[in-house]
């Protein structure tokens, strides 16, 4: 069922709405990275202080930390494409203000104030977009979708800073900011063309704090996703440290403060390499060694840079660091989109953003303090030692998560194997089958019990694990007709679900039987994210044709009350 990473990327890009999201993301990111390089270098050249760089970055991060939770609530209250459009337009207005201040050599405090405003206006965009992605692509394609995002983000980290560096060389600081404002406007236009519409479960007018707490609780209950968020915050802290140290590191390498961009480009190249790897690793049930190795891989290149003054070697080391960061990011975001209820997903993504921003801001200030007190070499060594040690300290948490995942996989394996044997889908991931298996409720049915009664509402799919079922259809004259029996392994009840009609036949246990009941809405959701197999469509087609002359009677009949030992309506 699983193809190559390239095939998966092609598959996910077939979705029109996803392509629109991707293009808007690409344009926005190029503008944002170009702006980031321009503004950070402007600040550093005017102040000569890494604390000034940290202050500009940290005010944006801290503001994002404070508002991201509420931004997630907004993205769960209001239709999500509308949230994204308003967010992009408001960000464009603020960015125009920054362009004016830069052009007039306005005060640093005003730039910081507008940077805070940008953090507020952009905050709702990400949780809204992240919650839309699983509405657009199949569950089996989520890792590939996030891989596309991270690949493009890595590419924009190369193109954006390179473009920003060119603008710096040309002295076109204002143009760099104005281009970012234009990118927000283009993103708003592209998002307005999305067909998908999605709103979370947060009620308008409700208490925002209580709704945000619901998101925190939902994340905490999804243990694997919760652990991954913690480690994603840790790898984001490495990024926060890097944003502070890149400028003086570039000076150390002889490329000046403007060389900041090629170090970012190195990390971005690693991200491109890592996207396909992360896509495959997302299917693993043993995440502990992957996460610890990724954090270590991200941090170790920093102290190794002490040994060289060659910019090319430093570029290669940052590429290695970028590989580690992207792996953790893809695993965390995919787990959130896969495991969390979509009604609270924007709020959970808001909590995720808050954790990432808190770690990034804290690391930027600590790195600036270490650099000021001990110099460049000591700072690089501290980065290379602290983060792998922190990952090892958190290893027991990861191992426990792996054990819980493995136990759950073992528990669900018999049902998953049964679903796989039934060949319901051609493209369902193991995760999709495990989701159905987790929803299944086992029942032992005595001989003679009615499982489905003709004319009743269709609400459940029944998977027959053991036994034999008899199938009868009654016409308008009350004449009963016997259809071929269903023997294990098999399934019944799919016709009413996929055609949205009342039950078309009565199904009775011939002997004692074991069934697994799967909620109809959950099954239909799986059908929307995975392709039905040829065997499933053929069998359903045959069953549909057999009941064709009698369906009108079934559709007109009223649901009958359940009899003794009757499973109808469950």
C-alpha cells in the first residue's frame, strides 16, 4: 500500500485545495524569510548587539506565545479559510507600516512594536491552515503533506534569505519589507479560492479560556502526540539558539553579518533531504531512537564548526543539523493531525505553537547571554552538549510512549489483520486500519439473533469474525426471499451506509457468531480518506443489484422496535 516518497508527494499534490495552500505557503514564506534576513541585519548593523537581535526575535516569539492559544480558539470558532484571509490581510497592513519605519530610519522601539503587531496578526493563520490539511488530504497522506510543507519551507529558507541578502547588497532594505507585505496579499487571494470549508467545535460566544483549556486537555490525552510536541519544542530551541548565533558565527567564518543567510540555507538544504526520510519514519512504532538521534544530529554540528573557518564546511554542517530538525517537526505535526479530533485541532495546534515559541524565545535569550559572557566557542559547545543531554533525559518518556504504542498495536493487531484480510481498501494506511480497529466493539451474538432489520436506519458496519449470517429480503407483498449467506470473515451493513438508505435486508445469526461493530460515520470517514478496493466495490455492487427490486419497500418502511435478542439499531 505504501509507495515511494516521491509517489506520495505526487499523490497529495493532486488535491486542488492542497495545491492552493501550498502555493500560498510558498509565496508567503519566501517573503517572510527575505524580510527576516533584512530586518535582523538592519538591527545588527545599527546596534552591533546580539541582544538587539534576540530582543526583536523574542518579542515576536513571546507575543506569539501569549496569543497563540487564543488564536487557536478563534480558528476553531470561525470558518477557517475566513480566519486565514483576515490574518493575511491584517499582516500585510502591519508590514507596510514596518516598511515605512525602515525607510525613514525610525526608532528601534517602533520596529519592535510593529513586530509585536505582526505576531498578533499572523498567529491565527497557522492553526487554521494546519486544521484544514486533514480536511483536504487522506489520512494516509498526512505525513506526505507535512513533508511537502517542510520541503518547501526548507527551499524558501534558501531562496528567501538569498533574495534578502541580494536586497541587502543592493541597499534595498525597504523593498525587502514591501515584498513581504505583497506576499501576504497574494496569500489572501489564493486562500479565498479554496473550496474546502471547515469550522471547529468551539462555540462562538463561549469562554475563550475554557475553550483553550479544552485544547490543552485534548493534547494531554493523546500521549504520543503530547510527547512529540515536547521534543518538537526542544528542537525548536536549537533553532532559537541558531538565530542568535548565526550572525557572529558568520563573522567568525569571514563572511560578515550578511553571511547569516548561507548558514540558514545550509540548514534548509538538510530539511529538503530530510522530508522524504521523515515521511517514512512517521510509520514507525519505535520513535524513541529516532527522536533522540534527530535532536543529537541537529545539535552536534554547532561545536564541530569551531574546528573550521571554511564557509563551505560550515554550510555542510548546518545541512546535517537541518536534517535532524525536520524529522522531529514532521513526526509531531503528523501525529497531531492524525490523532486529535478535528473539532479541537486548531486549539491543539495553537498550544503546539505556544510550546514551540516558548522554547525558541527562551533559547534565544539564553544563547545571547552565554555568548556575551563566554564568547562564540563556548556558546557553540554549549549548544552541542546541552540539547543531546536534554534529549537523553527525556528518553524514558519516549520509551514509555513507545511501549504504549506497541501495546496498542498488539491489542489492535487481530482486528487490523481481519480488516486487511477483508480487503476493504486499496490505499488505507496501517494508521487508518488501526483507527477503525480502535473504534470496533466486539460482541458475541447468539444463534437466531437479528443483527440488522430491513427498513431500520443504517448506522453501523458489522464485521463478521466468526460464524455464519443468513440474509433475507422482504418485498412489498410480504414475501421473503433468501440471499446468499455471509460466512466469516465477512461484513454486512455497508449498503445502507454508502448509499445513505435504510437497511435493505434482514441479517440473522445462523449460529453463535462474533462480530465487530464499527460506527458508520467512522467507516464513511475512512472511505473518504482511502480508496475502496475492487473486491469491496464488486461485492457491494452485487448486493445492491440483488436488492434493487425490493429497495423501495425497504426505503418506505418504518424502523421496527428491536425484539428480544435483537441487535438492530445498535
